[in-house]
C-alpha cells in the first residue's frame, strides 16, 4: 500500500469574540436584585468586556452596580432610574460582539389608605376601602382581605 502524505502547521491567529444570546428580562419590581447575563462563548485572545447603559459608560462606584466574574451585570436594588438599555460589549484584537437587554423597572404597589378603625353596630353596613397605587405596566392586580 502506498500513499502520499502531507504535513503542515495549523496556527490560529485569533477568534473574534462571540456572546451568547440573552433572554429578554421581565419587568422588575423596584427594590429587587437583578442580574443581566453576558456570557462570552468564544474569543481568542481573551476579550475585554465592557458594559454601557443607554450608550454611556456605567459608573460602577455608585448605585450598588457590580460586574460578576462571568461578566454579568448586577444591580443590588433596582430603582426607576436604572431602567434603560444595557449593552454588553466584548472586544479583542480580532473583533467585537455586543448584545443589548432592556431593563424595565416597575413601581412597587403601595396601599395609600391610612389605617382606619370602624365601630360596627349590629345590622349596619360597613365598607372597607383599599386604595392602591400600582404601575400601569404591571398588569392585573389581586387584592386579598384578611381578618385577624
């Protein structure tokens, strides 16, 4: 059996970064902790990862905003001013990839009535009011009453 063989050298100069597709975030209630994923799937040499909010650099020194080891952006307690478009950008010498996730912050539902005390007399009708402020984007609201 005879055959020709060839040998060669394969070298990989670099691979442009690629980020995993991010799922859309549901609306977040103010005060909740939020994590926005930025998963780097590939890239050589190692890519630098940057975060932007509405096209601007994010101030990591304020607002309890941090970047995790897996490049995820974490907000300890979201507030209405955190709402916006967050962009994760990975860059190396071979290229750039980015993804943008929209963060919606919903106001917390608040009962606005002051506590009321009623003296009930047998045979009379008593009406208990429950007035609330709710974010219009939150959808349906269920109010439960409890005795005791």
